[in-house]
């Protein structure tokens, strides 16, 4: 279902024009308006889901297959040297648009971008405690 006040619903449906790289019944892939690097694109499912938690499993599976295809095209045509897939969920994680989207960010040697985190430190015991919390 489309959400009335959602900008990515409007872009995905074509109501708002975008620089579209690919579209099918379920997805639209567009260029990001504020590209981190040349070719920075977003995969948008047409069906509204706010984030990964709301995304149907079937769509989640399709997204990665599509990402692989678009990434291959980027490598072939833009000659990028690498590729970051970034997917933010929730304000705490840096999500600014509440409609699931997967970033494809082509990387070029010495492109000056940083898509990183600061590695922390922890003991084996702490790791084990977290493992217990999370393992089935
Ligand atoms: P987030 O921070 O939610 O993971 O990413 C949102 C992304 O959407 C940002 O990279 C931003 O540049 C992009 N964006 C926001 N509004 C628009 C828009 O209207 N059109 C396009 N093409 N990209 C947008
Ligand atoms: Zn939406």
C-alpha cells in the first residue's frame, strides 16, 4: 500500500519524477539526490514498508538479488573499484526517510568517502554474553 505522505512512495510510483536506473513491478532504482559518490543509487520497493522490520521476507530476498545486478552494471559501466551496500533503520541508525531503501554506493580508489565505524573493544566473556542473548 502507498502511504500518502511518503516521498519515496511517490517516487517509487512515478508520481514524483526521479532519475530512474531500473524499474519493474515491485521496485524502482533511482539516483540519490545527494550522492556520496558517482552512481550512488537507492533501491526502493514500490510497496511501503518503513524499514527492514516491516519489510516482507519475500521482498527482502528480492532486494539483494536486484542489488547484485545493479552493482554489476555499475562496475561494468562506471568502472568503480568497490561497492558499499548501506541500509539504515531508525533515526538512531541514521535513517532519514521512513520508507525502506538500500543504498548502493560505488567506491573509487581514493574517493575520499568514509563509510565506517569506530571499532570497539570487548572481552571474550562479553562476546559470549551477547552470543547467549542472541543465539536461538
Ligand atoms: P537514509 O539516511 O534514510 O538512509 O537515506 C536517505 C537518502 O535519500 C539520502 O541519501 C538522501 O540524499 C536521499 N534522498 C532524500 N530525498 C530524496 C529525494 O527526494 N530524491 C532522491 N533521489 N533522493 C533523496
Ligand atoms: Zn513509502
